C-alpha cells in the first residue's frame, strides 16, 4: 500500500472573487478548505499552503506560506513538500477550492498503484482537460521536478509537471469543479463571502 502525504494549495489573491477569502465559502456547512482537507484524510501528513482563514482544521494539519508570498502554484507545492518528511511514496496535490474532490482521490491513488512505470496520476475533467492540481505524484519524481525548475517564482503547475510521465484519470465531473468566480460559487452551491 502506498504511503501518501498531501499538499493542499489555498493561496492566490482571489481577484475574480473581488478578493474574498474563497476558502471560507461553505458547501453543506463546511468551508471549501475543510472539505478538501477531509478529502485528503487518506494522507499520513497534510500541509496547507496559504491561508486557513475561518476553516477549522484538525490539529495535525500544518499551515505554511510559500516564498515569496503569492509566488504561484509551483512555489506553493515546493513549500508544502519542504515541510514533509521525505519517506512517503507519493504526494497528493490538491487545490483548496474543489469541494467535491473527494470523489477523485481514490481513483488517483488506484491509478498510481497500477502504473508502476509512471511518475504520477492526474485527474482529467469531462472536457478532457488535465487538472494539474488534482493529482498524486511519486515523491522522488516530484523532488526531481522541483529541483529541475530552479527558481519557482511564477512557475505554473503545467511547467512543473511537464517532464514527468503522468497517467490521466477520468474522474466524476463534480470532482474537478472549483471556485474561481461567483458563478462557480453558485454552481457548487457555496454560500458566504462577499458575493454580488
């Protein structure tokens, strides 16, 4: 059985939400971030990179900040990985604004376990778009990818993961729904914040 740690990204300025703390939006009584942290419960260790806001997280979940702040997703992933011990088989990478991502996690882990010749498994949405922040990557491969990029400031997840051999996994449509706009918030049934 794979030993998995998790890094959950809850950074960014939420400009399309008017700067509202999107992690504080609630779906079925829990914040977006609380839902994603729970989805990663299979992980031995969970690190949130960014702001926890109003979320009530389990005491063992650590919250850190990437350097420089708002340095982009690759910098955030590296900051989270830096906080983990290096003895896990793989790292689950999730965006903190996907309220239904729990449906994708077991599919990704199963795909990685079945793909011994791949570095990771990544969710693909209903339109066939790769979801670079809904994936699980073997720890050694992720370390190599981070080291190969050099300066991580402003680096996208696509660029970080590009050299890796990743198997794509079709997941239920709701699993990749995220909240970048107020229309997205409406689509997932999120409440709270300072919406229009």
